[in-house]
C-alpha cells in the first residue's frame, strides 16, 4: 500500500507546518516522511503516516545541498 501523491502533498510537519519529503527504502517503498527544517523523520507504518512528535526520529546529519543550491 502506498500513499497517494495528492495526499502526500497535503501533509505538513506537525511541529513547524513546513513541507515534508518522502523517504523511500531500497525497494522503493515509502518508509518515512522527513521534515528538513526540524530534522525529524516521521515513520509510515502499514501505509499510514504516524505524525506524532514522540514517534519521530532525529535525522543525524544535516540535509545535503542540492546541485542547484551549491555555489560555483
């Protein structure tokens, strides 16, 4: 079971109300929803996002800059 892309675009971080990024496993399955601003990852269990702060895990490393953000 996977989340509909339209539903995913409506979900926001429950803490900062910012946008979320999908975190996929090696098999392409959605594993978590990540908030780059708060550096938290919310798990997706049985296709259902668990949007509780106490269930989130901390992202250990800061997000990598995309090539568009990198300077010359």
